[in-house]
C-alpha cells in the first residue's frame, strides 16, 4: 500500500504529539519525581506486527523521543486480537509514564466489537 509523503508526515505528527502529550500526562501522575523523568528507558507498545505502517511510525517517534529526552525509547510489538493484547499489557503496566501505547482506530472499534476488552474477549 502506497502512502503519500503528506499522509505519512501527517500520521507521524499526530502520533508524535499524542505520544508526547500522553508521556507528559502519565509521568506527572505516576512519577515520584516528575523533574527526573525519564530516569530509565521508555517502552512504546504497538499492537501490530513489525514493519507495518503503525510500527514504522512508532519507530520514528521513538527515535525522536530518544534524541529529545536523552534516554532509550524501545518499540515493543505485541500483535493480536485487534491490538487488545497490547492495550491490556499497557493497562496492566505500572502507571509511571514508562510504558506508552500507540493507539489506532482499532482501539475505538474494539469497544463496539468486544464485550470485554481483554485477550480472551469474544466478538459479540
């Protein structure tokens, strides 16, 4: 599937801004010393396989975040169940701002398709 440069750039910008906003909001809520954030590597969880569009954009964001924050930012792919596996993983992670989720339209759609949003969910 071919994407134009402007579409890719727009998607990257939206993802980057969303990730940065989430990182700031979560770190302020859960970190013992927000001024020291980040003091260790950050993980960006992607609910899709490596080398897909979502993964590639997440890796670009990870590179820029790592450069901006001076700490490693790791992309961790957890594909399956329409991104529910990745979402559940992040929901269960310690709320300290070090585990971020790349959300897509799949996350919004899953709320309508699944009775329970977890890895054992069955379609309604």
